[in-house]
C-alpha cells in the first residue's frame, strides 16, 4: 500500500512540474515527450485521479490542468479506447456513447464536406463562398448542443462516482471552443458587411478558423479516447438510461434522426427517481395531491430550481417554455458543478453571502437571442433566520417589457 501511495504522490509531483513548464511557455512537444516517458502504461483514469488530487490540494487551478489536458489527449489517441474496448458501447445503436460519436462524425463531415471546401474556394478568390460559410458556421454552432448534453447529463453522473476533475477541465475547454466559434462567426459577419475584404483580413479569418478546427478535432479525440473509456468503467445501465432519456431536452447535434436506445434490464437502481409519490402535501395555507402540486409548479410562467443547505440541487420545475435545460441527472449534484468553471466563483460568492446573511437576493439579466432573461436568486430561511437553501427563479421578460397602458377586456 505504501508503494502505491508513493507512486501516486510522485505522479502528482510530475504532473505539477509539467503544468509549471507549460505555464512558463516551455515547448509543447518537449513536455509531451516527457509526459509520454514518465506516464507510459498509465491509464487515463489514473491520470484523472492525480489531476483531481492536485486540484483538491490547492495551488493548481482547473485552467492550468486544461493546458495539460491537450498533452495527454494527444498521447492517448487510440490507446485508451483499445484498452477498454470490451466495455465500449459506441457500436450499440442509440446508446449515448454511440450518439456522441455519431455527432462527432457529423462535425467532422461539416468541416470536410462544407467548411474546408468553401475555405478553398475563398482562397482561390471566390468571394461568394463567404455567404456559404455563414450557413456552415451557423450549423457548426450546433456543437453547443453536443457540449451541453455532455456537461448536463454525463458530468453529474461522473461526479457521483468521484470523477470530478475531468468534467471541470473539459467544460472549461468546451467554453473556449464556444468563444472561438462565436468570434469567427462575428468576424465573418464583419467581413461580409465591409464589402470586398482586404487580403490580410481574410488571412486572419483563415487563421482563426484553423484554430477552431484544431480545437474541435482535439476535443473529439478527448471525448472518444479518454471520456468514453473512463466512464465505461463505472457507469451502469441505469446511468446510461438517464443520459439517454434526458437527451431529448437538449436535442441532437447535426443529426436528422433521434435514435432510441433499447436499454437492457437494469443492473443498478436509479439514484434519482422521477416518480412522484402519491398522497397529499399539506401546507400552512392549503393542500395538494403530489400530482396537482407538480402541475401547479410546472404551470408557473417561470423556471424554479431549489438548492438545499448542502449546496445540492434538490428540485427543479418543468415549465412548458424552459429557458435553460434541466434533467434529473442534476438532482443531488453540487450546484457549483452545474456552472462553467469561469462562473463558479460567482455562484460560490452568492451561496456564501446567503449563508452568512450578507445578502438575501442576487439578480442578473442577460440577452439570449430574442429572449431577455431575468435570473434571480433568493435565500430561503426558516422563521429563526436559519439558512435552508437557495431558490433560483428564471423568466423571459422580453414580452413583459413591451406591455404598456391598461388591459381590461378579455381577448376574443
């Protein structure tokens, strides 16, 4: 046992040294070569555990681990999938890992059959290819669906099994890719609006688009050669079923069909049951059956989510016009892990302020397309002021803002 502990500590020290070298600007290929030498034969799950330990010990941020992620992703291409092939269900039609791979094939085809072709035309002087690229990059934004399913369905279950560092790292890279895609779309719109663009401007666009492609292809490798093999070691049939059933909430990336997975018999009871117990819920001002109360809450023109005193998601409503996707996979999940790494510190501050009594309300408002989303957080307390949890209320107020005058008659 002591030998295993010593090996674990040594690997953590080596990882820290490699991270520091990357941070200092050391050559990527040199770091990669040393990584391959020091971690030869070490599985992705072992490296993930070492990264998790580094984050928990402090001193190493998730963002720094992200830099190292590119190193071992390039090293593990193919090898991890081969090691875990017996548990790999990517050939099982409709299985979540099959869907993930099929969506990745769609992303690859989008580049090879359309984006790369139109870029080649543009390089040959065909300016009409610019408008075609607008549609291409619009479709590329569907990778947001792909990443959102991973972040909201796969990651919560990984966290239940103690796999906490890889989700944070991967979510951070997902957001980097999202920002890069937004930038090239913005730059493309500006190219078209400005008339015939200067050659230098087009070259900069090519450079940024190449960077997007490289980052997207690298993420595909991480998902298929590290993520899938890692979770295949620990996920049960019921976990995969929960992911499959929650996927419709998000939709599918570059897939015309919505495949249905025929799951085998359950091998482990669901950690979260979607069933509502029959009976009566008695409140100080009235009572409901559980079914009616559920429908009342879902009828409210707002989304509500309750986070308990332990910072774990305890409930969310299912209004007909949802603003942010929610699935039962988040029940019991630490709320801070439900947010991208870049905004975790904001969530943590709100919770700490609520617990200390420094504040009772926090609100934000953001534009999402045609929606103007008003997000409010309320501290929930008992009569003595004891903190019981946090209630999040989200509403699209774009229509409300347009209201003026009085309305006293019923629409015909």
